[in-house]
C-alpha cells in the first residue's frame, strides 16, 4: 500500500508540475498582473502557489488513505511533544543537582589549592602554628568591662604566641593582628547577659620567625555541658565481651562514644580524664559477680562548662 501511494504521489506531482509551469507561462505572455505586480513576478507567484497546492494535495491524500500517517501526525507527534515537555521538566532538578555538584567541586578545588599551599609552606620552613589552630582560650562575662578584658586577653595571647614564633628574641613586640570589626562584633554579643568563651585562632600557617600572626576570634556561649553525677553514655555487655583481648577495645569504644557526646553538646575539650583504672574495675567486678550481663555507665565527676576539663568515672552494674 505504501509503495502504491508513493508512486501515485510522484505521478500526481509530475502531472501538476507542468500544469503550473504552463499556467505561469500563459500568465506571463498574457501580461496578467496581480496586486499591480509586474507580469513576470505574477507568473512566479502563480508557480509558487501551484507548488504549494501540490504539497497540500499530497498531504491530504496521505491523510485520507494512510491510517499509519494519520496515527503519526495526530497521535504520535503530540505524544512526543508532551513527552519532550515532561522530559524538560524532569531535567530541572537534574540541572539543579548538577549546579550543586559543580559548586561542591569548586569548593573542593579551593580546599585542594589551600592544601597545596600549606604543603609548600611546610616544605619551605618550620611551621609552628597551623591554620585554624586555637592559640588562646579565655572567659568573659557580660558584667565585666569587655574592652579592658579584651586588652588583657590580647596581651596574654600575644606573649604566648611570641614564645612560639620567636622563642629566642627577648624583645617583645605585638605580633598578633586581628580585624577591628571582629572586636566590635565581640563587644556587641558579650553586651548580652551570660558567660562567654573566646577562642583566638590562627588565620594562616605560621613559620618560626614570622613577624606577624593573623588571627580571628571565635565566640562561644559558656554553658553547662555536664552536671556532677550525670550518666553520659551507657553500654550493656555480656560476660563473653570481657575477655582479656576485648576489654581494652570495649573501654576504647565507650570513651569514644563519650567524647562524641560531649562534642555534640558543645564542649571544646579534646581529652577526657578518667578517675581510676577502668580495666581493673571491670576485672574486679567479674571476679565478684558471676552474672552474664552488665551495664557500664560513664559518669561525670564534676560540673563542666564549655571549656572545662571533663573528668569521668566508670560504674558497673550487674543485670
């Protein structure tokens, strides 16, 4: 059927084309004019109209005799257009995700470049202070004269850093540099009621002998992290978990969980101090009690705020 239709269309086009050419020639010789155009241009327009008529007739016949063509024209094409529109909408979140990934890549590239810069500094000299390292910790309260306190904190931090960067130089001069806007921000925040912790951190890697140390302050609220007698973390273990080779691992895991918990609460302390020997406590308890299960509680021995040391003990309860 398709081949017959194609042959028919070719035949029809062959019949109509000479007719259009003949019609254009006749109009040209007759010097017929449309819309006051020259006869030659009029003949050209007639030939174009004839060509359009051939195309229209061809499409009309295809629609009339070919069900497949009608299906493609009136069903498939709108369906494809709708699918295309839906695909474009689906691409929007993908484009957003791509933008996020590109931003993440740019951020990682900056971090990598900074790391390369740090490595170069390590190679070319003796780095005594690392970028982001906390150099000094001080406490302030809203009831104190913050400007006087900041002056004292600055002088103490400057002397401490001077001993690290220029240990052999007896002449002491100010080497810490921080932005006035940081100080203004601290004064504004500490004007509110409460206790605060100021961390003075290094903005760059510092080599031994450098003349200046660029720093920035970080302000934290000095809040209670632990109360005396508070159970920080607990773990229920069976007797088989306390074999000699496992005791150290269990204690290490329990203290690691405790460290994560106090960090989550806002403590800036990196080390946990323990009271007594946890391993001996566990072994002594196992000798006395033959129970199968035990609960280990890590308990705070004192009230501790944001920058206070964390001192803990271990309580063992048989179940």
